[in-house]
């Protein structure tokens, strides 16, 4: 069976597709399937394939087509994960019969977020393979941040297109309880994150992405704290009103892969005494490229004073 038999069905009118007639284990190493998946992810952000039997090595190798694989397992936890599968992080709130953690994580709901934004080159693509869920199955949600950007009022686009934001580390920032109640890190610590464009360019399509830090207390250089917070809160509030999303309750043998640079995701929580098990594989993306990178004009041949004058006007963001 080849890719010519694959049927592509939209998950919603806005984001995501489901594929039918796929045998992932057999097709994943083949060039036509890899190219098809890359094209579908560029166009639709999220791809769902149900009912798959996938070996650890196959799942890892396929994700490596999108970038170097990343070890994002919590260090020092002693969790089992998948022995001999270095790049699979098991997300689970459960323990084995002899008390060992099955993987990383808990049963908390999660807020809209993009993974690993404080990294210089954040995760580009993420694959999920569901091994066990609970009843009722919690949903994972995805929002298309290219469409969110497109929907912003022009005045807001003009305001944010050239801004940068410092993405700082904040443990468990995606859990609603911590998001609501944990105090901000000291200002000095919040200055220590990674500077990313607030609007980045999607390499697959060239389109602008609204690229938000999860923390509303992140700092925008040249703004004071209150102004930064007000703008990030306004943007996240806008995200919450947008319809460009899909929710899917992952069932055992469901495989989902998504573009982490152009989406935010979230999930429902579930009772802590019930155990869900998910394989999670991450591939590195690119260093975010600003919609408006700083650049100079070609002034070779002008005298240095004149060249400086000309290029002053190109220094669009001055840190
Ligand atoms: Fe996440």
C-alpha cells in the first residue's frame, strides 16, 4: 500500500487533518510519506493517524526527519520511560507495580503554550503516540498561531511586528494553579531568558506567527513591566477568543504530530488516581526568525559617516 491510497480528511475547517489508509510502521521510512507529512504539517499544523502499531525505533526515526531529536526527559527522576529508546519521553502520572515512575508528568490540565520557548532553538515538531488513556479520555487542543496573527487588528500588528520578548524559565508554568497563584520571579531573573521575536516567520510557508511566551510577566525590552504584562495579557486574551483550534481525545494507538512553532497546545486534566501513558518525541526547530529582522542597507562605497547615517534608519529595534 502506497501513499496514493491515503485519504486526507480535515479535522476542522481551521486546523488539522486526519489520514486514513496509513500503515505508519511500513510507510514511515519512505521518502514519499515523509514528504507528504511535511507538506501536510506546513499546511495544516496537526496530523492525526489512528489505530497504529508503532515500534519505538520507527517513531524516533520518523521524528528525526524534522530536526535533531531532543532529550527532554526530567533529569534525575529515575523514571522508566522506554528502555533503549533514548528519545522517547513517556508522559504519564503512573507508577509501575514496583513503584517506579512510568515517565514524567502529572494529571494536571495545561494552559495554552508552546513547548520550550526559552530555548535558543525551540522544539520544532512534536509527536505523540498514545499507549493508554483514562475514561473519559482527556482532550489535547491545538490552536493555529498563523491564523491568530492573521486575525489580529491591523493596529495591533503594527504595534507588535518589530517587538522582541524575553522568554524566561518558570517551572510548571503551564499548570493553571501555578499560573494563577505562583509569584513572579524577581525582575533580574526574568531578564535572563532568551530574546525571541513576538512575530516570527514560518519557514514552511513564509507566513507570520504570533509567538507568545506562556508567562504574562515576561519582559518586552523598552517597555516597563506593567506595559509588557498588559500587552501580553491582551494578546493571550485575544488567543482565547479565536476559533482556529481543534481538540482531540487521544485514544490508545492514536498517533499525532504537530508543528510546535506555529501552534499552541493545551490539555484537559484527569483524576490523579487514573493513569494515562503517552510517548512524546521532540525534534529541534530553528532559531526563531523575526518577521522583520534587523538589517542594514548595502552602503559599500559610501564614506563611513554617510553609511552610518543611512543605516541609522534601518536599526529598527535597538537593544
Ligand atoms: Fe506541551
